[in-house]
């Protein structure tokens, strides 16, 4: 046996190298910089994920409960989509091949959600309506949250936080976010473009240029061409402003040449989206159709133009924005003057006090980001024809300007406090500034919530009546005529809850029902909310303009390339002069149901617009909902809503009713019942 000694050596286990922590964002690297409590933790603001979830819950509620405020949304977009999806619907002169100022490419972007809903729910069209709205809510949420995070990281934490709450709560965003309108699509794209352009331009950041240019172009080409005006400050910065670059005098020419080449290259690439848009629209109209150009030509170069549909005073948008954004509007309007004041009284707020000739001033950079809202508001206010939806693309920009102004005003208060007390330490411990900004944001949220509730309580009746027709009246008809196999009864679930059985309304087509609309034509919510088997027609009223006609109906897709060739047919009853076309009316005697508004407290009637609800020998009230008589209600009462009977009694009310031609409907019930008994 060997006597050699063996030695064992134990080595201490090597510790694993910790993974590098993600680089913490510098909260003072933005354009605007806090002057108090700089070493403190950043004020709380939701992450992208949390902000998306919070805002999507709000936008989901918007999709489910907001009104349709513009008949253009129904007749120029919901109805063509319904025609393409179901084979029938109303057609306006704008989607006639003769004029072609509505893009089928934009309309068909929204086809997938309604087709998926139809696949899941079958012939029930109502889910398709809300499926599309929820999809729009998700798109809007993403754009808004992306803008919020960009502002939070690149401008200032506090400004980002103010912006988030302003976007989430404002009535304007509630109305615009889920509207099926090109101006809403332009809002989504302009918001994304503005978010990308928040970062100062630099020669090394090509992605910023391409992303912003493409987003602006998408909003203009697919959505609304006039939205391209919002890109002018971005274009100016790209071409002439140093941004994040430092450029000495000797290399300035080469720098500018590179910037111009980059922007025009991005623009040429973005212009490629014209190809599918023109291709789809040309297929739809059966001829070469450049819809963005048609829109510009009609609105600017035509001797007819939009003024045929009414004009408004110069202050229309200011009053409308005040209603939709309340206290945020004054803040947004003072943002640029506030920046000038800050230059003199609180210059350190923007970092570089005196930039060199080789770099851009932060005042210039922030001013360019405040400019689009002023530019858009000024241009639209100068136009005689004004509509609320025209302002949609600038709504997020209004909130951004208001958030910046609120932050700058807070900065003035800090400066005044320090000068008064000669103690920055006391200013850092004071809660006055936080109380001020919180009060402004909370007041805006409170007023916006009141306005949103007012819109629902005062004007939601047309959508409610369509649900009443589908869920109550038509099942009763089927039950009375014996076409309903089993009565609708609650079904118990395992948890003890109850839910109503789904009713197959397909036998309704045997009634050949007609729902008529007279003077309330502009509040019709669209065929997606009218059950299959019910035809909608117009009856004559005091309105003397052109109402929509019907697309040529088709039950079978006759072409693989373009399944609805009826879109290529030019109706002889259309015109762009808003001239009445009697062929678009039916006689009131043909109506089984009628949707009408009556004001018992302030009665108005005429030969063409009798008070149908009072003609009880012919018409029976199926369902009536309260509807605000705005003309006879006080300004504050019709603008806001407060719970309680006292507030309600301050206003004047009408009855928005679904009426039934009693004898006509009962005769149809008897006829179907007799036929069924005979066949049995």
C-alpha cells in the first residue's frame, strides 16, 4: 500500500454574474425639466401596460354606450359597409361612381370585425356593430397610450401624467375614439405620427422620420387628406431645424441636403400606399378613382362645395371645444403664449438657457410641438362649413397643449413662491402646486363625466329604440303569429344566475315589415342595429334636401374580384347640389313602424310632419324614451347632467317613440297565423 498522501482541495463556488439591470430613464432628460425636488422619485404614472388596460376599459365603455352624433357616419360609412357585408343598405351621392368622394378602401378596413361577429353570432347583426366599435376602441387606445408614454419619457413626467388623465376623461375623446369616420382614422394616425415626432429630429434617427411620415400619410391617404396639414411643423423641423444635431457652419449645407433627401425618400416610400387605395377604389367604382384628390377638388376647387350643407360663425369650434374639453380648452389656447412667458420668467424650465448657434433651442422644439393645434384650429375656423368631426384629428393635440400649459403655469407659481419666500426649500415642501394641478385635472374630469352622462341620458333614445324593436317587439310578433317555437324564458345557469335565451328572428322576413323615418332621418343609427327582415324607408317631411337612396340589392356575390358590382352603378336620382329627390320617399301608408320625435310641452306640427304619436286611431306606441328638447331647455341644463329630479325638471323633454301601425301589423299577424293553420 502506498504511503503517499493525497490532498483534496475545495473550491468556493463561483457566484453567477448578475444580469445587468435595465438602464433607468433619466427623468430630467426631457424638453421640460422640473426645478423642485429634482432628486426625488418621479411622480407616479402608469406603465404602458397599465395605461393601456385602464384606457381600454374606458374606450370599451365608449364603444358600448356612446351615441352616433353625425349622420355622415351612418350613411357614408356604416351603410356602405353593411351593403358590402349583407347586400343591402342606403347609398348617398358621395359613394356614387359619378362623384366618388368616399373611399371603399377605408370602408373595407373595417370589414374583418363585422365578418368575425357574423361568424360567431350568425344573422344577429347587432354584435357586428359593437365588434367594430370595440376594434376602433382598441386602435384608439394604442395610439393614445403610445403618445402618453412618448410625452412622459421625452417631454416631462408630469406633463405625461396630465396628458393621460386628459385623454382618458375628456368628452371630445369619448366622442371621437370609436366613431366610424375618416376623421377618427386621421386622429389615430396623426396621434401616432405626433408621438414619433415628439423626439427631436436628428440625422442618426431615420426611423423617426420614416415612422412619422408614414403615419401622417396613412391618415391623409386612407382617411382624410386635409389631415396632412398637421404635419407641416414636423416637415419644417425635419428640413430646417437642427433638433438633436450639433451642426457647425461649415457642414450646414451637407447637413441640410441629407435632411431633405431623407424626408423626400420617406415621403416617396409612404406614397406607395396610394397604390392599394387607388386600386380598391377603382375596382369599387368601375373606373379610375383617386378619392383623396376627389375630396380636395370638391371641397376647394368646386363651385358647389360643402357650403350647400350649411355654414357656421367663426366661433363655432371654440364653443364646441369648450363643451367637449371644458377648462382644457383655455389651457390649450394659452400654451404657446405661456411658453413665451416661461422664456422670460422661468428659463431654466427648458434646460439650455442660451443654446449655441450650432444647436436648436428647446423653446423652438417645444414651440413646434405646440403649433399643430393652433394651425388646425385656425384653418378650420376660417372655413364657412364647420362640423364637429372636422376637429377630431386635433383632439389629442389639444390635450397635449393643455398638459404643457398646466405644467408651465405650475412653474410660474413655483417661481413666484420662491421669490415671495426666498426659500427654495419651503417651495419644495409646499403642496400648493400639487393641489393646483390636481384641482384642474379633477375639475376637468368631473365636468367631462357630467357631459358624457348628459349625452347618454339626453340623446341615446334612437339606439335604445332599435334594441327595443329587436328584443321586445319582434319576438312578440313571432309569438302572436305562432312563428316562435318556444316563448322566451330565463335559463338557469350552474351558478344560479339567469340569462335569456337567444331568439331566432329569421321568420320576421315573412311579415315583410317596413320601418319608416321622417323628420328624424338624421338620427337613424344604421342597418346594423335593425334586425334582418325589416326594411327601412324614408317618408316625406319638411326637409327639402337630398336623402340617401338604396344600393341595388344583391343576395349573391356575383364576382370574385369585386363581390358587389352594384357599387359601380350610377343612380340617376343622385346629385351633388343637395336637391330633393321624391323618388327616395315612400307613402306613410306603407309603413308598419315609424320612428318619430314628439314634444308634448312645445308642440309643432304641419301637414308633412303631423304629431304621429297623437294619432292613436292609427299609431300605437310600442316604446317611448325621453329625449331632450334642447331648444326649450336652459344652456347649463342641456350641457351637463346631474342626478336628481330637480335637475331633470329644469329641462324640457320630448318623447322619442317607436310607433306601430296597429291595424296593418295585426292584419299581417292574422294572415300569417291563418296560413300556418291552413298548412297544418
